C-alpha cells in the first residue's frame, strides 16, 4: 500500500488513492457524503467524537467493513475547563489522518486510513479500513497458561518494540492500554495499535509523555506479568533507540508512580481493570 492521496471536493476531501475506485463505487466523492455514511455506533466516549462501523460495497459484490469517526467542535465550556487545567489540546480527524500515516511510515501496524474530510465549523471525519479476526491483548494475556510462556514472552517483546520505536520517533499514544492493542493470532500474534486520535508527535519526546504511556501500560498489564517479564520489556524498549533510559531509575520510579496513581483513581471510582 503506497498511501498516496488525492484531493476532491475543493480540497475538503482527501482520499487514499488505493481506495479511490472503491469510494467512487459507493458514490463517496465529497466531504458531506463521507460524513453521511450510514453505520452502527460502536463508541462515543465524548460528545464531540463518535465512531460507527459501516460496510461498503466491493466490485465483486462483497461487503467491506470500515469505520467512520466523526469529530464536532469542542464546546466553549470544555475549552475553558481544559484551559484552566492546562490540558487543552485540539485533536480532530485531520490530526488522526496524519498520525495514522506517520505510524505506517514508521513501519508500525495500525488502522489503514482510507479518507478524511473537513466540512468546516469544526466538523471533520475520517474513514479507516476495519481490522477483523482479532483479540484484544488484554484478553489474550488472560488466556495464557503456564505452558504459554514462550508465546507470552514473544508478545511482550512485540509490545515493547512498538513502545520503544514509537517513543524513539517522538510519538506518544496517550491511551496506551492493552485494550487498544488488537492481536491477530492468524498473523503470528501481530499487534495493531488503534485509536491514534490523540497521538503526540514531537521532534524530541518530552519525558512526561513516556511516563504517561508506560504508566498506563504497566497499570493494564500488572495482573498478567512477572518481574522477569517487566525486565524483558524494559530491555527491548531501551534497545529500540532509547538506550539512554536503561539505567534511568528516576524514570522507572515515575512510571511505577503513574501506574499506582491510575490504580488508586480507578479504585475511588469503583472501576475494575
């Protein structure tokens, strides 16, 4: 897949050229038509962002599973709230489109971007190819038995490689939990990292983002891993362009503190992992 793109509808719609003919077949040639794809809601955590699953017709008469994610303008009240907490960051479908392409350029597996649209007034949306026949990493770890140690170690190495390469490139996920890692067992447990809408992209990644990502991951994985597993993860992570952190005890302590903080927060809210 080459990820070349073309602009349509007075530059309001950008299409991955690998899917140009498919979108034409489904009469999707404008930003508004992309926005109005009919689908079934699968996620809406925030009022200004929702995801739906849809199906497009293919030339051979089959149906292709896709996901449409729509963004609307952030309410002024929310902007003010974020500004006072010093957390304001405006992400939209255009940002996610760029993040997906950046991930693919890095050689990391994620959802394939098909099209993105900007309708103006804060309305943007993007279309991605669906990932099928997967199991979430958290569910796979739960399945592992004592006889699965080799496979478990291999999976930990793959997660560590993703984290290490991502951070070395200046990227941080911000929701780096096991539930966002889709594993395809039919592809030798290949991992697809999803939900890149909040991806941080910096020339030199601020340490706070490493701490946030790795703290989230540690929180999510604690129930499934041993100290030996954690040492393996750290060794592989540091070998992916992060060698200077190998003996950084202050970073390690900060990651553990972040995981502890998430654990305490979820306990107060009565959540389970």
